[in-house]
């Protein structure tokens, strides 16, 4: 069954956090919302499995800071090109 997460970060908070998560139809709806509002989508099954164990509102664990930071930098650079 497919899973999706929404991760949010800005400089005013200490770390990225899980904003929403879902599987099946809820995951499909999260993806639809992201597409509708031009929110970048990154597919990473291993990271999704790791973060899916967390609850919305929880900060991501330090163990995945590096990969999430790389994703956020990639998204920022991509958006800057547009």
C-alpha cells in the first residue's frame, strides 16, 4: 500500500517536522493536494518508511537530517531556477 508524508520546515523552527501522513487513499489525496498547489514531491521509499513511524507534529529524527537537508536544498535550488 502506498504511503505519503508532508514534511515542513522554515528557519523559525528548530527542525523539519511531519505535517501530515497517510496511506492508500489518504496518500493519494496528499499527492493530489501537492500537485494542485505546486508543492514539490520527492519519492524516497526508505525515507518514507523511516518517517512514517512518526506522528504528525513530531520533528524528524537527527538520523535523517542529512538526507532531508539534501532534499530541501534540491527543492530550493529547483524552485530558484523557475
